[in-house]
C-alpha cells in the first residue's frame, strides 16, 4: 500500500484539522479533511458557485514547485483524464469545462517538458469543453507524471 505524504503547503491543515483515513481495500485509502483553511490554499470559495462558475485555476504555490506540478498533473489526469490507444499509439488526455484550468494544465505540461494539443468544442449543454491531449512522448509523460489509471 502506498500513501502520498501531503505537500508541505498543506501540512498545517493536516496537523491542525480533522483528517480521517478510511481503507477501501488493499490498494486504496480515502483521505478526508475538514478545514476552514482550504479556501486560502485553493483560491476558490465555498458558497460562491461551482468550480466552473468561479473559473478555478491551479494555485501559484503549486505552479512554482516542480514536484507539486507533477503531483497536480497526476491528480488531474487520474481524475478527469484518460490513457488510451489510438492506432496502436498510447495517448493521454485531460478534459475540463473550465477555461482557466485548461490553460493552466497546458502550461504545467509545458513546464515539465512536454507538448500537448488542445481541442475546444461546444458541448450539448452549451458549455465549452477543453480536451488536452498528449500524443507525442505520451508513454514518457505518463511515466514522468506517475499516472496510474488501473
């Protein structure tokens, strides 16, 4: 079983607030934390609309630390992304309807030395959908970031 140590920027929350760990099985643990400090770290506010309505982005304290950039990309691709084969070539993509987040993800990918393409489409619900795809060196990107979709 592998558990990631929380980033140093969140250590205060980890120590000062209620954190619970629930083992789901041999591979997964749910971690939850109740705190009034999340808004300060994440840059969006509870009760002021959805993440889409607040046009959330990746905080500067993450963008300024390569280790945190890699962890952030891993989390984004594992939750809202996919790894797949297209004509025998491995690909990775990330999908969001949040324009600022899409731009940040493109920047983070570039920051760690890879190139991505972004496709912009209007979805059925009239929200713009941003699909960020890594086709060149996707296998290396997946390994570098540590993406595990199994």
